[in-house]
């Protein structure tokens, strides 16, 4: 994955103007249903979740920080191990992975 974007800014834009599903369970469900356009995984995302997502045909951004940092980037006061972009809204988050 090569991201030539400001991930924090684009994540906030996607959260505010698009549809982003937060958490491993919702990520796995969206990937399984074929609704995921992009998955962002924190460095401490549980291995079974990582393996399931990596087996799917979905672009992945491996975020170098931990879940708490990913949560803060999304403006949330809790840890997020994985999130799924279903609709990017006005963000350019998909530009770095297409």
C-alpha cells in the first residue's frame, strides 16, 4: 500500500461526510458482504481479523499506530482496531489505494 494522502485528514472527512464502519466485527461483516471499499487496520489489530481481511479482495491500509491512535484520528475517544470505508463521502481516502 502506498498512501500519498494525509490519512488523518482524509479519515476525518470520510467519517464526517461518508459512511465509515468502526470496529472489527463491522469490518468483517462489510468485507463478507462485499460492501467494503477500503479497510484500515491498526498495528495491534487481532491476527484473525487481519487474516480474514487480507484474504478478501479489498484494499488495505496498514496503520502504523495502535488502535487508540486510530480512534483519535477518527475523532473517537476509544480504540479502533479496524475500520471500513463503505462510502468515502467528500474525502480522497481512496486516492492512495486505487
